C-alpha cells in the first residue's frame, strides 16, 4: 500500500489513540489476560497499524486495539507499529477489513463495522482505488464475502436500542427478529423491551413481523404492542412428557396418539373418582 513505512517503528504508547468510533469491543477477559502475559513475556510480535493524526504528533490505531490495551495493562511504554499516511475514510476501510476475518465477531460489532465501512466508501465515492462504480453496499458485500442483502440486514441492526443489541450479542434474539424491530422508533422498541421483561420472553419472528407491519400501517400503539407480546408462543407452553415405555405397560400396542388419549381418559377417570370420594367424605 502507498504511503506506508516499510519497517515498523517503536512508538510511545502515550502517543497512540484508539480509532474514534471503532465498533470492535476490547474486553478484559481470559483471552486478554493471556495476551497480557504474552506481551510481558515476549513483547508485541505483530506490529500495530496506525495513521498520523492531522496537525498533531499523535497516531490513531487502525489495527491492534487489543494489543495496545494489553501493552498498556502490561506497563509497556513503546510498541512496534507500521505507519500509514492515509485519510480517515481509507483507515476506516482498513480497520474493518483487518477485523472481519476474526473467528468470533458479535452481531453488534459486525453491524457497526459494516456501517462504518459503508459510510467510508460512500464518502470516498468512486475512486481508482476501488476500481468500480458499483454501489457502496455491493462493494462491501463483495469484500466481506456476504451478499448485499445480508450486509444491509446487519447495517439495519445499528438502529436497535442498546438493550436489543445486547440480546443479539448474547444469542437470545435472531438476526431476522432484530431486523424487523430495527424499523421501529425507539419508544416502540422500549415498550417491546418492557413487555419482554414482564412476560419473560423475547419476540418471535412472527411477532416482530406483525409489529413492523402495524407500524407501517400507522396502527402501532402501546396497546397493540402489549397484545402481541402477551401471546403465548409454542415454545413457552408448559409441557408434560412421559416415556412411552412406561405407558406401554398398560397399552402395549398403542401408537403415540392412542397413548395420549389413554392417559387423558385415565386422568379424567381419576378426577371423577376424587370428586366421588370427596362427596362421600362430606356426608
């Protein structure tokens, strides 16, 4: 790449700044502790990538936010880095591309990463560097290995309130559900979230789709949200299961439907027996 220093240089940690608004989370978890121990033992083996911040003697990190955090935790004063003299839009594209190959990327990280790269490409416009006149989302889709439609779905998630983004990251809500909810105004999302807490549930796709449709039709109100969210979903109904081998002791040749009928009739017979017993005791 042009405007790149061919060899890494040691830069003071105090002169490095995280890329403003970057979407990738830097957590103090077990992986970070392992990285800190590695930095303490052998230093940083893979140089960071940074860009000079205009009109300052400081640098903005493009790639290596976790390594920088580990170095700071380890008390390291200098880190090796490649310096790229690029614009912020070019740096944003580089940042996203350097992270999308990671094995574990949270849905919220991918959403805001795609949005950052989309905005950067759109702001740059068609250029010799892109060598294409395709739309920004098509370029992004091609670069990421995902379809244009899938990229757009992820970008839609940036319209979710933080609580729903957390549910996405925790695997408690499907992408398709998040996309439907993302079209709703924050007040509606907050009302849905409140109903989720009251009913101890998350929206199904059917519920999210109908909420979105009601909003498009101008019919979405607190009452409509409450009515849809209070519906009992199939996977939330209480179930009672009994192994078939136990039932076959009484109806050896029954199929599952016949066994179910037998159990229900036996329960009804026992209920009537209890009523008769209660009536005799009250005489």
